[in-house]
C-alpha cells in the first residue's frame, strides 16, 4: 500500500473510480449473461412442453390406448420432429402409473421400471407438466460423447383419464450454441458501450472530485502555508456548511486569533520602545529631535520617489526609532562636546546592531530592524556594521542614510553650529560620486530640497513685497 501513499489524491480517486466502475460492470455483464441464458433455456423448455401437448392431443384421438398406440406416437414424434425447434429429442418414452414402460424411443433396451416416488409421481398427482431441474450431461450410448439435456414430463390422458406420463429428454445443444453466439455479441457490444460510458463517467466524477474536494483542499493548504509563513491577513474563501467550509472557517478563525494576539503583543512591545525612546530623550535630547527630523525628511523623500502610503508609515516609524540603541552608549561619548576619538567612535558604531537587537522581535515589522541595522551602510560597501553594497542595502535604510546625513549637516550640534542649506547642498553635490549614497536617491533628495528652497524664497519674497506695499 506504500504505492498508494505516493500518488496524488486526484490519481487515487481516478484509480478507485476505475476499479469501482470496472468491478460493477463485470458483475452486471455476468448477471446479464445469466439472465439471458435462463431466458433462452426457459423458452426452449416451453417449446418442448408445447410440442408434447400437441402429441398428447394426437394420442387423445386414438381409439384404444394400448402400448402399440403409444409406441406409434413416440416413433412418429421421433421421426417427424420439426427443425424449427431449438432442441432435438434425445430420448422419449411413456410410462404407466406403476412405472413400467408403455413405449420407448429405443424399444430394444431392457429397462427396470421407473421410480414413481419423485417428480414423476408429482406430475401424475397434480397433472401439471414438469419442466426439468438442472441441466444434465447425458452419455450417448456407444459414441462416448455427452450432450446437454433437460427432462420434460407431462401427464398422459385418454378421454379424461390419466393413464401415465409422457417424458422427453431434450438435447439443448442448439440452444447452448445460440446462447454462446448471443453472449459473445452481448459482451462485444457491452465493452464498446461501457468504454464510452466509462470515459464520460470518469471525466464527470473526476471533475466533481476536483471541484468539490481537491481544489478546496489545495486552497486550504496554500492559505495555511501563507499563515504559517507570517502572512496573517491570508484567509480561506470557501463557502458552504459542509466539512471543508467548516475547516476553512476554523482556519480563518485561527488566523484571526493569532493576528489579534500578535497585534496585542506588538502594541505592548512598541509601547515599551516608546518608553525607551523617552528614556533616550532624557539622556540625549539631540538624538530625539534629530530622529524626528530624519523621520520627516525620510518620508518626504519616500513620497517624492512614489512609495505607497503603507510603506511611508513604516518608514516614518522606523526612522523615528533608528538610533534607539544609543541608549546603551555611555553619556560621556554620547554627549561629548567635540569630535570622538577612535575608541569612542568604535563604541558609537555599535548602536546600529544594538538598535537591531531591540527591533528584531517585531517579526511583522522587520523593516524597523533593517533600517536600524543598515542606516550606516554605504553604497560602495565601505559602511558598517555589515559592509552591505548597492541594492543589497534595503531601500528604506538607504533613504534614512541620506536623511540622517542631511540632518547631521543642517542641524545644530553641541560642538558646532548648523551649516546653511546652500552649503550642505554644495557638499552633497561635491560628494555625490563618493560612493557613500545611492546616487539616484541622492539626486531626488537634492532636487526635493532645491524645490523646497525655491518655494520658501518665493513665499519670503511675497511677504517682503507685501510689507513694502
Ligand atoms: Fe545612527
């Protein structure tokens, strides 16, 4: 049965249906053949009875019912049997009520009287013909062959008085040959019709099984796999009160429960991170305001390059928390009023991995962890902590990297004043090919800042003109 386990469900059904239809067809054909055989044999027996009754009528016309008369009847029947019948006479005789022979188609043989206690006695008593039991194979004397035969017995009367029985053993070889021919034709035709009907039934049943069972099971399997891989919004779309519909509803319910639980867990986690952000703000006010501005610039750049709203929301939150790991950096380094030395810089460089470690449990928001870990990577692969290169750095992390640099230049620091937008832009222009940033993104960012500046100048000019007027 190991073979059955390896084959697909649809093939299993095809096999089962084929076996089922095949077996029932064989039973039907055999049953049909038996009915055909029995009907033909009954027909032959009735012909024999009808024939015997015509003989009896002839006998009724005889004046004196003696043995010679009966023998004449038997001999006449033997010699004049018409060819239209489906049988021939093997033996024919008349017996008296005591079992002695009145006449015999083979008169020379010496015979013991017939036993009248069985069916022969019954025919004599009830005056009803006996149409034979099972088919018998009778030996033909002197020839050594056997012939298929039936016994047919009718009561023999003379002028209303029962005087004995007329018994004939009919040879049904001709009927058997006819049956064989008919059965062969029947089987041939049945096979042809069956092949056509079977193909249609198989196609129809497989279509039903495929539509009602295999396809829904496949859909449930796909939905379950998607849910298992974290796509908790996936749902089964099976309708109906049947078992598969109920299973689909259960899977949907399960996914909803998991989603609800996870949402609760994430909400709690994000709350604890917001608490962490507050703690960082208390420890390092600059990082808090800087993160808010980086978040704003990131969203502006993201919108400019056409990111969808959903991704912009993630970008906004991710950028807000991108430096959260700085909570672990000593105050002396974090708030140092001047450039860091090499050792301090090494400590400072640990913050992306620290932030990543904090964000990692948010499995459904893995972009937060990605932004945190890779916002100090460089396009040319010379950044940290992993030295990722080019498009291997996730897009949102590349966006945050530009926004981060921009705010570092244009925001006030403890140890230096902010530089002007113009100066910062000229530095970006100059460093455009340095390999630090994704140049296509940087170009969009520079164009965006320029647009903003023009708008701002126009507004200022308008206000100035208004004051003069
Ligand atoms: Fe950073």
